[in-house]
C-alpha cells in the first residue's frame, strides 16, 4: 500500500516515534529493573502509554529541527 506524498511528514513522525519509543523504553526498563519474566508485558505497556506523547512531539519538533540543521550546515 502506498500513501500520497502529502502524508509523508505524518508517516515519518509515526514511524520514527514508534521506533524510538520501542528502543528507549526497552533500554530504560532493562537498565532500571533488569531482564525478568514480566518484562515483555511491561515493555508493551510502556510503549503503548508513551507513543501517544512521542508521536505529536516528533510531528511538531521535526520541522523545526530540519530548519535548524539547514541553517547549521552548508
């Protein structure tokens, strides 16, 4: 399935935030609590509760960061 190009920024924000939430929440949980039998369920809960914050944050912040990088590079 292909989406129209106009949805690219939203898709980018959704995918980037999902990947980051999955990786960071796993890292934080493992560092804080170690690997234990309840980790997968706790990790999934963490991902599902933090992604709704991460997605709009990335959607709002990404254009600003792109502009900042454009001004900082040649």
